[in-house]
C-alpha cells in the first residue's frame, strides 16, 4: 500500500488546484484533466486577456 503523499498529482485545468491520483482513474490517468465532475462540466476558465 502506498502513502497518499507518494501518489502522483496533477493540476486541475479549470480551478488550478492540485488533485491526487484515484483508483478509478487508474486506466485513464493520462487523460484526466479535471479534479471533479463540476470542474469538468465548467470546462476551461474564460480567457482573462484584455484586448485593445
């Protein structure tokens, strides 16, 4: 059994917070981009570029 601190982590594409590997993501870890279903539904955050 691995300690939680030894599990891989990623940064959520929507909220930017780090999240830790979960057993249910074992086969798809490379494709996981979001920390939760809520962030996945929201998608990427809107661009903050202030155009001319």
